[in-house]
C-alpha cells in the first residue's frame, strides 16, 4: 500500500504529495515492529500507574496516548534529519547504513522483549531533586527515573531509532528526489504529522485493554508474556531476514 502511494508521487502534484505524505505517515505508524515496541512501554506504564488511587481510565488513556505521541515525534525527528542530510547537504548516505540501522531495530526489539518478559526497565536511573522548606532547611528527594513518572524520553528514543531504519528511511530517500526542496520538506513534515497522529491513536486504543486488565494480576502477567514474546519474535525475524538477505551470516 505504502509503495503504491509513493509511486503516485512521481506525478509531482503538490496537493497529491501533501495528502500522500499524511496518509503514508498514518499507515507507517501501524507497522508491526512499531506497535510491538510501543506496546512494551504501554504495558509497564499502565501496570504501575494503575496502582495509584488517583488514577482513572481517562488519565491512563491520555498517558498511553502520550507514549505514542513521543514515539511519533522521535520518528519524525529522524526522518526529517535524514531528508535534510540527503537533499539539503547533498550527502550520500550508503545503503549499509540503513541496513545496520534495521539490524539495530531488530536487536532493540529483542532486548525490549527480554526486559518486558522479566518486567525490568532498560533505562532505569535515579534523579535528585533539591527541595527547600519554609524553615530554610534544604534536602533532596531521590526517585527512579522510570515509568512511574511521566518522562517519555524512552518512547522518543525508540521512535528515533525506528525513524532511521526501514521504510521510513525509504520515504526520506524518495522525498529527496522530488522537484524542489520546499516540497520535500512539506512532504516529510506531513509524513511526520501522520505518524504522530497514527501512533497516538494506536497507543490510546492499545492502552485501553491493558488498563482494564491491569487490576487482574494473572491477566497482566500472561499479557506481558504475550507482548514480550511477540516483540522478541519480530525482532529476531528482522535480524535473521536481514542477515540472510545481505549474507551477513556467510562464512565465506
């Protein structure tokens, strides 16, 4: 579907290019590897957030949607950067770079699957926040900078990695061949907006069953196993497929 729309862009019709950019972005967000990577973040986030007495369905759905939005922002950042490097600075990025990026995505999904299965956080770190009371006594509060707080740098970073590899990079390459630098930028921006909207909606929808089932310990456990397993398999399939296609496993 995406390839067909890209072929239609060769007509260089401005309106068609803008509409196609938005449509391709929307469709691109729903690729299996994108959904599986974001779902690992949603599962952890909703399990933790559901423990709060102040949490409700609306607030948790918003938090889930924000995970997808930040993924889309990271994805868009990489896509626009690649387009600017290719068209704006006339840099020739070798194909091996994108192949390596795709392999990186595969390994990232494998790691996400393993850590989700073990119910562990990959980028867990502690932050210290200074605090001064009215009596002038100062001290610091330490907290783990993980999913218990609404920091979305992980989703943004995952989106950035996805944006470099796969069909996203292909879209950037196709866009760079369009007539006019301005039209290329318009296309990439609309593509990014489409991916942000698509993943925001997808994350909100995926978050609903996770939120509803989060209060059932057994259901949460098995759901975590399923999501981690699917994510691991998708990542492994990417690595093996690219390895075979590019003869990375050849001993000769």
